[in-house]
């Protein structure tokens, strides 16, 4: 029979008092958005988070290989031809992922350029005819309709497609699974909604949605298509596990970034630096996965190059040379002197401050938006349309504040511009003049970036116009992200940073030999580094965009400084979004207070155990009354001499056994024919939308009294930790290996062989601090420990012949490094020492050692 045990009672202590629900503070915007759904003391693995624009249940992924008896007979232990087929199919999958993502990326740009181009052409024609009111109505109504369409399909078809998608993909690669984030309908809405929203002149980008699109394509191909719509292929059944899907999703995200900017190496490094988070996962990057991801992005680059060559012949409508083509936008020969470095350093420092402010405001706005999005779909649509109307008014009205400028005599393109794109928009100006602010607002974001990065354009923009453009993009990009539509952050940050950099270049123009286009490129780098907090991948992406290796030294300097400055204020934008949405993301470092706790301090009950040969009725009862996804299996006499932990069985495998009715009449071990009624597909991982439920299984009364032998289906080598292990050390093990369950075993024998199970939710700060609220007060503060007179420290100071203060001051390292500095405060002597362990029991000095 199953056993129900409270871990607290096993430890010899009283049961912990369940933490009360956190009171919702309507005035505070600093807590997670789902704090009203505080975790109970049992802390079940079923949790919720905001996925896209809707609240959805989430689960952890099974990256650990289930080494049970059935796995040993799996096809991977079979003939060499099967292994060759498996490896070959992986490379074929990467090829098709790159091919499809490249096609989707090109079609996205083609559609945006043509839809937005037609809108700008019609509006410009009306402006030249001086029909200003009609031009505004056409411009605003077009944006209104496009935003309405994007909002409707997102709200009613796939709410998971809202936003960038990068936080969801990043959380998935960290081990968090959410329903429908890679479904076929999410893919459709992500593509169509992104085209519509970007064409609607919202200050959003398509790079983030492209990353999500690439991950969707990879995930769908990895599971053989969509089971809901019957699009499956049996020959892809080998990829129906979390480990292979993780690899494919990584390749898909790299391909998406490569397709967004036509930057294959930058896309590869983006997936490595930002998306991949497991330490064990990074080791794989150095071998096969690195090659497959590189191959995928190379296929994307080849596809884009071939399709763009077709467009250069004029067969793509208004696509022209816009969109993906942003190469060679700076000077061919860059020469800079030592006196050019101080303005660049100042640009990097101020850019890091502005970017951290951008992250702060974006986080606060998203929290407000999500409170609106929690309501009915009508509220989401109204919010999106309000932002669209406000954006249209600003984009059409602000150029009237800019003065008309005479056309330059040495320009290589027509002035004023006739058609869709160009640096010289006539707007309301007389013949021979152009409106520099309209040249930026009445273009797609890609063309605005190209205009700002352009060489030999120092005199084309007025400082007042550039300041207005910078402030407008800064705030519009903040308020545009978070509405119920696919929207990215990369391009808005690049546009805003380019305007900021060009404005700085105008200020230091006479003291620097760098042209304003170079300052715009460096300004984009400072904003990207300060907001995204990436260095290597951003550097390569910008270099691939500008096609100018001479920028490399300055680019590296700006990225490093802006990231360092911004790190002093807050985290990167995607981590802030994940935290706000409630994703249980495991960070790369452990919080300092976790070192003060053992794993037994956070293990909460009750704990469900199964015997090796368990009664069917007991299994059904436990599955119906709990939401746990893993259960320890214990052998007891007469099956073993003493109670012993045999392994771990998954909930999905138990449901499979119940569906197949692999029952025994008597509680005896199953024979060698236990596997004959099963196939590898029976235990394959299914998406959350297709999870089998125990309530759907019909069992007779006589079947409920039968038995199941769980031994052949248990993971006989689960990861375990002793109950006295530091919680910080357990977190590192859990994260590096990519676990879903971590079993806690007792330190001494004679007790039940397993104390509890640790999941990722047990490492979350809100859960730990709810169990131990006293740690919250000393989380980041300076601590002062009073030492009694006559202690070993006082005795040591007396040996020195000096009178010591009876207090010890120390600082907690916020990153939890292995060493922390401690200082004795003496009247005439300051002696630095270091702590030998974090339990504050043993101190190491330059002379004797004292233990207290």
C-alpha cells in the first residue's frame, strides 16, 4: 500500500505551520504578479505563470534519463543502424528547421515592407496633395485596423503568442514547460500577428517573435507535427523526449535570431549566451549541439541570401532594399584617435543608465498591463487599440514641430523622397525641402535604423528632431510592449539607442572625428548591452548588421561598460519579465541566505511513497488526490531485508500502466514478458495539451484490487542528496544536471529510506522565505554580531595587548561567492580575516584558529 509521511515528523520535529497566503498589496508593484496565488506548505509541483497574456499551469521538464529496465531495452541500445538513423535524422531536422525559419523570416519582412509601404505611400500622396486631415485618418485607421486584427487573433486564438516569446523560450530551456507555447496555433498567430502589429507602426520589433517562431517550428517538428490536428509522422517518434526537444528548440531559437537580423553567427551566440542556461547543457554546446546549431543558422543565411537576390531584381513589390538588408551602413574607412575614446566612454556610461531605467519602467508598465490583461478579452483589445491611437497621433503630429530643412546638394538619392523609403520625407514642407523627423517616423523601424546608421549624413538631422525622436521611441517602446499582440524588444531598443547615440554625436561633433552614424551604432550597442545584458552575441550581431570589423574595439568597450553600469541597478529585461510572469527560473548563482539552510528545512509534506508491488486502487487514489509528478518506490520485507529506496516512478508512466492494465492477480514480481504489451511510443513525452488524465481511465472494482509491479518502470538511479546538505549546494546540483526531482535521504540509518522530494519550486525565494520569514530581514543588510566579553576573539585581542571592541562587522556578499570579508574593529588595528565556512563556526586567522 502507499505510505503517507510528513517529512517534518521524520526529522523529529513538529510539523511546520503552513505559511499564510501573502496579502495582495494593491499599491506595490515590486512583488511577482502571481503573489496572490502563494504556495502552500505542501508546495505541489503544479504551479501557474503568465504565459503570453493568460495565466496557465506550468510543469518542469524531464531532462534526466529514466534508467529503468524498459529503457535498457530501448532502441538506442539496439543495432548500429538505428543509432545511425537517429543521428542522421537530427541533422535532417536541423536542415529543415533552418529552411523553414529562413522562409518564414523572409516572408515576414516581405509582408511588413509591402503592407507598411502601401500605407506610407498612400499617406505621402495625400500629404503632397495637402489633404492633411484625410492623410491622418488613413494613417490612423490603417494602424487601428492592423492592431485590431493582431489583437483579436492573439486574444481569441493563441494568447500564448502575445509578447516577445523569448522569456517563454528561455524558461523552457531552463526546464520550465507551459501549455501551448509551441503549438501550431501559437505558431500561426505569432507569424501573422507579428506582421500585422509591426505593419501597424507600433514601436515593436519582430526579432523576439522570430526567436519564438523558430522554437515553435523546431518543437513541432520534434514531436512529429501537431497531434491535435493529426499532423504526425511516426518516423519522428524518437524525438519525443525532453532532451532531444531541448536541443531542437535551441537550434530553432538560434535560427530565429539569425533570420531576424541575417546574422548567422550572432544567432548562434545569442542562443549560447542568453537562451542556454544549464551548466551541463553548456558542456554539450562544445560538441555536437554546437555544430548542429551552427549548421542550422548557416542554412538560414543561405536561404535568405538566395531569396534577397530575387528581390534585388524587383520581383518583391515594395520590399526593395529595406528590411533585412542593412549592410555597409557606416564609413568604409574608420579612423579614430585617442581623444575619441572619452566621448565613447561617456556614451557607454549614460547609455547603461538609460537602459537600466528602460528596464525599470518596462517592468512596472508590464505589471500594470498584466492586471488589465487578467480581465476579459475586451479589456486587452481596448488597451491595444488605445496604444495604437496614441502612437498614430504622435507619429503624425510630432513632425509638425520639426523645421523644414533644405535638400542637400550632394545627396545621392532624390530629395524630397518620392515613394516608400528614404532619408528625405517631404511631409508638409515646400518643394526643395524635407522634414527630418518625418523621415524617421514615416518609415518602418528597419528603415529608420538604416537612416540613423547611414554614413555621410551628419548634416541631415537637427538635434531638436533627434531629441524628440529619442524621447518618443523610448516611451512608445515601453508602452507598446505588453499589449495583446506579438511584439519584440530588440528592434525598439536598437532604434532608441541609435537616436540616443546620434544625439550624443551631435553634441561632441566638433571634438570627435567619428561621424554621427558611428555614434548611432555605438548608441545602439550601449542600449542593447544595458538592457539585454549580453556582450559577445550582441557584438557579433551588430558587426554582422553593419559589416564593419573596424568597429570591433569600440563596440566591445561600449558593451562591457554599459552592461557593467546597468548591472548595478537591476537585471536584464528578459529576467525581469520572467520574474514578473511567475516563471520558476533557476538563476546561475544561489542566494546567500540559501547557504544558511539545509534541504530538510524546505522539504514540506506530505510525502507519497509506493511499494515496489503496489495495489491498483492505492495508485489511483494517490494520482487523483495529489498533483505530484514523481513518487519514490520503496521495497519492504519480504521483498527486501530492510526498507530500501528502489527508485522513482513518474506520474505519466503510472497512467500508462493503468491505461494498458498491466495488472497482476497476486503481489508477485512480473515475469520477463512484462514489456511485450508496451512500445516506446507509450512512454514518449506528450505535450501539456495532450496529457492523459487518471480520471479518464475506466477501471472495474475487481481491477482496483489487483496489483502492479513497479520495479521494471522505476528509475533505479535517481539523484539523491542527504538531508543535511546545504540548500545552495543542492540548487547547484539540481540546476547543473537539469533535474525535475531530487530525492532527499536521511543522514542516519534506521529511518525510512527517503525523507522527501525537492523540486524547482522548493528553491524559489517566495517559497523559502514563506517558510523562514526571518531570512527576509537580513537578506541584503549589513549584519552585526555581538560577541560576549571573554570569548575567543576577545582573548585573541588581549594576547595582542590591545583592547578590542566586542562587536564584529561583516557584509553578506549578494552573489554568494565562496569568500566573504570580515573585519575586526580595534582602536589602533584593523586586521582582515576570511571565514572558512559559511556556518560562522570556524574562523581562520593568520595565527591560531578558534572554534566557537
